[in-house]
C-alpha cells in the first residue's frame, strides 16, 4: 500500500455549448424587447442606401468636389478659397 495521495480527476463540463445557448437566448430576448427600434433602423438604412444610389450632386456639392480634386494643397488654401465664399484660413 502506498502513502501517496492520488488527486481526484475533475471532469469539466462542456461550457462552449452552454455559452452559445445562453448567448442565443439573450439575443432573442434583446430583439424581442427592441423589435420596434430594429425595424425603424432597418427601414432607415434601406431608405438611406436607396436614396444615395440615385443621388445626383447639386452645384454646391460638385463645386467643392471639383476644387478639391483639381487643386494642389497650396493653391487650395491660398487661391481658390474665395470660390467657396470665405477667406483663407
């Protein structure tokens, strides 16, 4: 007979499946509570994406874009600022 004490083997439960189930339950609960907010958000994103696909730039948007595209940094800050209606910085 030996005097060495054997350490008992501890069996760890599989917590990954348990954690996934808890997360799924929490998500479904959150969606059930926030259903109206989710529907409004999805409608907002849908309308915004649809409108931005068909958006045509107006003069004020196109003017700023063309100035920024066609000028160097130095020219943009010293010469072209009067096209936008304000003095240089």
